């Protein structure tokens, strides 16, 4: 994770990131870029399946909810303070 840049849309003040093998040269991939590239362009009604094996990231796509296991299985939880803004 890296300190958030631009609009303060991260409740904890940090962007989640992916660290590619060339991160030393190209840098980390921020959740804001993943959202703008993969989520925002989707037409209404389209579903995106994104599987990510990570240790402790809440959401790598900056989504308004996160799935967390509970005693009844998986449950969607709203991300506190999330503002769903579509990029222009």
C-alpha cells in the first residue's frame, strides 16, 4: 500500500496496490488505476469476476463493498465512508 494521492477517497489514507515483478522500474499498480481501467468502463448490467490472492487487502478495485467470511459464510459489507464516483 502507498499513501493515497489525489482525491481523498481512502478512509485509511492509503491506496491498496499490486506489486508486479517489475515494480522497481515501473512502480506499484494503485487500486485507483485498477478501478478506472477495469470497473468504471463496464456497461450497466455487466459482471466482472476478479480473483486476487492477497494477504490483507480490503479491495484492490476500490469497490463500495468487500466480502468477509462470517459464521454463516460470506457476506458483503459496505466500506465505511465510500463515495462511488465514476471518472469523467
